[in-house]
C-alpha cells in the first residue's frame, strides 16, 4: 500500500460476493495451523472460552459471514478504499464505493472561463471550449489573448491580437497567425484552418452518383468490374491532371469527403434487394458482409454445400474504394519524406524543432514540426452526479453552476461510519514493560515483540453508537501476527454540539477520568483507553509475526521453513510487501435512529419512542507498519 | 542590509568595522539602483550593481570566487543567489581587510585561485530563489525564472528564458532567443524573432477555399519589445514600492 503508516482502509461489501467453497472452509477449520490464511473470525478474542463459544455460535450462522477478510487477497485490491472516498446510501443502508455507483453528467463547463456549455453543443465543439480559452501547443499552459498594438502604445485595444503563453513565450506569431478581434478566437481560428472546399462535398456526391449509374441493379457484377477497371485505367491518366488542378485538401476536409463517400457506398450496397442480413441483423458494414457472402457464393465447393442446387442470383454490388482526390484520396508525394528529413537536418529546425509525441497526440497527424502546431482549445470538464447502482438513489449531486463548489446532496460515508485513526502507544517510562518493543518507527517493527496500538473511532452521527470489534487472533497470510483487541465492545458518544459538552458539567469528570486513564499508561483488558465527546480509543495488542525465512524464525512452527533449503525457497518465494502488517478488523455498529427518517427501516426492532435500532457491519484494514526481517 | 550606505564612486567596505562574521563584499552601486535593506553581500570581491537595477529583499550575492557584475535595468528577486557561498574546506578569513584586488593578499587566501567573474547583463530578470553560480554569464534581456539554476560557467544567450525549476548544466550554453522549459535539463524551443511563415494548416485551408491568405503577422520581436516595456514599468513601480516597504534606501 502506498500510504504512509499507519493507515486505515475500509472494505466495501460489494466485492464480498465470491462463491463460497465449503470444502476449503472445512479444511481450514480442521487444520488451522497448516493453513493460517483462513482462520475463523472471533468476535471476542480476549478470552479462550469466549472464542470457543463464539465459534460454536457462528458455525450455525451463514457461512458467508464467517469468512475472514484477507487484505492480501487479490480481490482485496478492488474492495479496499480510504474512508474518505466512500459514500453511503440511505436507502440501501450500505457503504458505496466507486464501483457501486453510476455517474451522470450534470453539466459541461470550461475550467478556464467557467462558462457552461449546453450539452447539445458539446459534441459539435469537440468537447472543447468554443470561446477564447486555449492551451499552449508546446507546453500546455493556458494562453492569454493580448494585443500587440496596445503594448507598443500606438492604438490602445485596436489589435491585431495574438495568443501568447506566459510560460514558454510561445505566441501565435510563431506560426504566423494573428487575429482581428479579441473575441471568438476559436471561430476565427477555425475559419483560418477550415480546409473544406465549398464544393468538395458536392463533387464527392457527383462522383458517387456517376458511379451509381454504373452500378445499376440490372448490370452484372462483371460489367461493374470491367467498367471500374476501365475507369481506373482512364483514371491513371486523368487523375494526375485532376490532382494537379485541384488543391490538396486538408485533414478535416479529406476526412469529411471520405466519410461521405463511404457512407454513400454503404447505403448503396446495403439497400440492394439481395441484402437481407443488414436489415435483419443490423451489421454496421453490410458492404463487407456482402463481399464475404459473394466470396462464399462464388466458390463452387461451398455453393454445392450451401444451396448449390439453387440458381445463382445476380451478383450483389460491391463497395469500392475512394479513387479521386475529391473523394478524399490522397496520394503520398514522392518527395515528402525526403523534404521532411532535409528539414529535420537543417540547422534552423534540428531536434528542438520537432514536435514531441505528447505534442502531436492532440494535433493533426500531419503535424511533425513545432511550426505545425496549432493552439489547443481547452478541454471541457464535467460535473457529475452519482447514484446508487442498486436503488438509483442519488448519493452526490453538485450544483450545476460551474462557479459553485457546493453540493446539493453529498452522502459521504464518514457521516455515517466512525472515522478510524491509528497511532502507536508510546510506552511511558514508568509503566513500560521490558518486553514491550519501542514503537517509534513503524517501518521496522521487531517481530515477536508485543506493541500496543491505539485505535480511535470518531462518530459523526448525532446518535450514540455501540461498536463491536472483532479480529482474527492471527492475521491471515504467511506472516502470522497475533492481534488482541483489549476492549472489543464499547460505545461512542453522539456528535452533539461542542458547546453542550462545555455547558454540561457532567462531561467534565468523564474527560478528567479519561485523561487520568491515559496518564496511567497501562492498557487493561475490557477497558477503553480514552473517551471523548464523540470518540473512543481502544488498545490493540499486536505481536508481529516472523517473516518467512528470517533469522528470528526458529521454533515458531511455521511449516514452510523447517529446513535450510526450505528457508531459501521461502525467501525466494516471499511476495512483495509481505512484511507489511495489515490487520483485518470486523466492525459491527448499531444505533438507535429516528424512525421517521425511514419508515421502511431495516432495523431489527423498534423502540417505543419512535426509535429503531439500525446496524451496519463492515471490514476494515489497519495498516500498522512493516515488520523487520530479523530481530 | 543595515550597513548599506549611500553610493559613492569608490568601492565601499562594509566590513571594516567588524571583526567577526563573514566578510562583506565591497559594493559599487549606481545611484539609480534600488537595493533593499536585507540584501546580503558577502565575499572578498567587488559586486557591481548597474543603473536602474532593483534588488529585492533577502537576495544574496556571494563574491568569494570572483567579482559579480549586474548591469543596468535588471531585477534580482527575493532570495535569489548570485555566486556561491564558501565551502567549509575553503572558508574565508572573516577579519580580512577589504581590497579591490584580493589576490594580492595571499596571506589570508589558502590557495591562489583564478578569479571567476559572474556577469548579468542588461535587463535581466532573476526570479525568486533562482541560483546563478560563479562564472555564469547571463546575456541581456534574458529571464531566469524562480528556482532555476544556472551552474558554473554556463552561458545564457540574449532574450532567452530559463523556466522555473530548469537547470543549465555547468559550462552549458543556451542560444539566443531560446526558451528552456520543463524540469531539470528541460526542453528547448526557439522563439520567433522575425516574421514567421504562416502555418501550413492555414495555407492549405486558403488554397482549398481559394481565398486569399490572411495578412502577414508581425515579427515575433514585437512581443519581446512589449515584454521589455512591461519590465521597465515593473522596475519603476518596484522602485517606488521597495523603499517604503522595506525601509531601504534608494541609491
């Protein structure tokens, strides 16, 4: 895990849907020492009798609930989240992770000018700002619209205008472009670079129409081929003349011409009466399908197999490729590569004059040099609402105005579940036991030496919460760390007004008691360590296990490392971050909520004063530290 | 620095009355220069500040290895470091008397070293926390942005710019009208100085549309002229702001 120690993650229950394997569980129950990966969970692991009784009770329950959460499982990578990233659905009464929600776009806006773009305009604008917001094509810094004449003092605010980058000092003068107006720069630039000829589309349509005459339904396939071949032969002579006469089309224009040409071709070939498949199955490229079918049909062997007895139908029309420049065909010139290499080698261009891959990624494919780069309109951003996937309840809804950072609805999980924080208990000088390990450095925890960890849970609800913590006595995985929660059941106060605590004198002794308890410095079983208005701290006693193959591992009984050879193998097979000490903790919380908030509550019982008991349970992972390889 | 005195035509020693601490470099500042109170001048060699130059508070001039020349119209921003502080192995003697020719007094110098002069030419801007090491030569109208580092002996061409967090290696050079951007060694881009050819996309579009090309754009030098004008105005305003704020003295 990438977070610094200590950290806490919460598991979203949405990932807890594997098919349970009873045989595997049985094996783990029968021989827990041989396979410590799946120890049964213990609700109260302070007492051995309680352990046994809890085990007996839980055996009768559903087996899914018995499965201990394994933070090292590959599935855990998809279910563990920092608490602040989780949401909470009030309908489902469940924690919701980013996988449990769907997103809806509320509005599109430009992050530079904060203008909202209507959804109907987003696609036509190419998801980019249609006003004056541009990014530098060289360094991606925002460009500013500035006038040249104003700077020289000749005529204030009269232009011409340029886009200039304040970081790398790139301006549109670097590509020989100036603007007449300071507004609608995008449209001015588009007008300058719009390479669609006015009659290009008409020409393309005309060309298709002439070819359409050739592909009359009554004409045979061979005749089409012959005619097209004849046309190609003629075209070899005619095309250079036409290409010389017609100016080369730009990238957008060629794309539009090609798109139009192929759309016409598809419509012509797919609308033929022989084509049943396109209408029935909705193939996107019926021309290609027709070609394949005609290939199969022309084969004598296959025709014998598939209805060879039928009479051969008239050959379907075949989609052809673009042939002329007006249809979007561009023949690469012979000298283009040579010219490009010569320009690259010239001293005024060189390496610095070449556009990098990042720069070319958002530009026209023809752009190879810095001088070919055009300013980039700023990409739009979106504000998104989030819904629960199961009940479609809105979990997050921001205000649609781009200027506002407020949310109309925001059900973050930390408003409902207690915030866990973790810190090591520094042993005081008077009460420190000699066997206790100093816990100053969590990145090197000595194995087999107990440490005390303080787990604080802070309640953000306005109702007091009863908490039950449960951990497996030994952490899953090859590194068996013993964990004991000294006070697994406790209560956290309500998140009442801060002044209530000050105004009520009753809370003062509690604080003083807790302070004195903290000053005692001796964690006791069954007692909370510290308690405040809406938080409670309990102590976890942790005995870090030994790493496989480490020198500290002797009579530990780990079956993986019994001989030296096995040690070597174990070290070689040690997985990455296996020394990270992560403790799975099962949190069960219940509280009395107002029934009027939700009539169809899922609580177990109802109270006479319109209170219902509501409960929530989830797994939490505490990242304590990293275990030393040796003592 | 509290010991700054009104400028004189001769070199001034500010360390004459002190017997401890690092040596204070002799300073020769133009009367029109604006130097804040808390600027640090250390070393044994001469520091020259040109006319109209503005030096912000807490800038540091370390003239231990050679003289430092800052020409006219420059802006040295806060915490910029010109020169290099003395290393521990070659700490200067604190009580050394000032001299314009420090190599003459070989008794206090552990080993005779060649003077390495640092020169910052006209209208240069050195940003906050930027470092210009000894031997570097920053030519006129160049810009060294915040946190940029110019190593020893580097040569920064005129009208060039070293962007923030970029580093020019020792002995390296940046050509004229070149921008070094990015991080570390960074990438380089040649700025437009004259009239540039129109973008191929615009030319192609005009050919296709059979419309006349847009009018030629002015030379890129216009932008640089405008920037220098703004810089001049900034210096004027800074000169007015620094003195009452820092309690310094206008030379």
